[in-house]
C-alpha cells in the first residue's frame, strides 16, 4: 500500500498565498478555534459527519467557533494525540476505549472480551448507566467526553495464515492489537502472541509478517485495505469498541455556555448519524471484501467465552474494573464471571 505523506501535502497546499490567506482569515474571524485530530481517513464516516457538524456549529454560533479537522494521523499517532489533548495542544480527539484505557483504565470495559452480543446491548449500556460511570472517570482525569460515542464496531480477526475457528486456532498466533492491557490479557488467555502497535504501524507489520494477523471492525479492514495483506476474516465479534469524542477539560470549560450547548448538540447528533452509517457500511462489506479475495468464517463465540472463564480472565478484570462498573455491565449483558 502506498503511503501518502499528508502532512507534506498540507504544507505544500498552505504554501500557496490563496490557501494560506483563506485559512488565516477563517481563523481570525472565529473567537474559538479548536483542532480535532483522529486516526481514520478523511472519507471515513466519522470525519464526513464531523465535517457536517463543524459547518452547522460555525453557522449556529455566527462564526464564533471554528472546528478544524485533521484526519488520518496528520497530528501524530493515537499516543501522540492523547498526549496533546491532555496538555491542551490539541482540543478535540477521538480514540477508542482500548487506547484511552492506557490513561483511564475503566474505558476498556466496553471492549471486555465476548461481553456484548449485539447492538441491542451496546447502545443502551453506553448511552446509559455504564457510559455515565465511564464519563465520570474521564472527567476526573481532566478530559471531557461527549455524551454519545461514535461507532467503531465489533472487532473481527483477520489472518494471512489460517482462519480462526476455535480458541485453539489462536495458539501462538502473532496478532497486532492496539496498545491495551485488556487486549493483551484476553489474547494471552486464549493462547495467542499479541503485539501492541499504534494503528499507523499496523499495515506495515502485516505486510512484512512481523505479525500474522490483526483485529478490527470490517469498516476499518476495508478502509485501510487490509485485504491486500490478509486472506481470512473470522467473524468472532470478540470485542465492541467505539470512539470517544474527547475534549481537553480546561478548553471545554473555557467555552461560553451557549457555545458549549451548540457544540454538544451537533457532535452528539453526528455521533448517532455515524452509527447508522457504520451499520449500513457493515451490511455491504462482507460481499465487497470477498470480492477482494478474503475468505470468511463464523466461529462459535461460546467456546471462546468458556476458554476465558477457565483462564480466570473475567475474574481478573472484575477486580480491575471494580464492582460498581462490573455489576452495571452485567445488568446489560448478563453474568460473565
């Protein structure tokens, strides 16, 4: 896959007098200029929807608030941007619960292995009491999380060597996962050999066989063309994850109430629209990826859950997440440990 040097392109574009003048005049006209960084392509539903929100926010605030979007890792890796949003160098950042858990451990609970069966369990939990508990932890850490999460989707396992049909299929399997203690714990409990890498490094690691597989929702597998370096897709649905829309706490609190209300309303609105986009996209992707040469299989999730119970995985993470969050999760998904 060819690497597009987006930062260089942006720098070149802004070198033209007209482009630079337009950007300066736009920023100078706004009372509040907030940068939003993320790691997905500009064409991904999250970015197309946030672009729509940015236009409505600017209009509704009479040009007082300007949200500038930097997609595809233009501002660095997830780890880089998390550091930036914590320091205030970046105002908005979307990241998965798994990545955020390196800073706020409880945010990984939504990705607990084989916990959620479907979206009928996911959205009531994350829009309800479980999401409220997690947002309180994020707020206590100095960040602000919008009420509604964007969907990433249920994660599936891809492989260049063999389909994952049962827990034993993962024995010794070299798999790239996001930086996350939960992910490492789960895959080790299933006998795999997980390697934590930032998203920007995943394709190269697969292409050079540093790892044999990875795990992501179908929308990501398609968008970043993992089909070029992977052959099998095992529909494990082993984790659900979403993007938290995060803002630097002091920057958020520094906005006037009327501006905060507009920004919240529009970003929460597009988060729900994004969920519909991802659902529609996922419905079409199996046939599209099969046409690209990928082979699909659907293993029984019950066998994986049994293996995790036997390995003590759920007992371990119950202690880590605490009784309040754990019992709240189980109120939506049923008993786990």
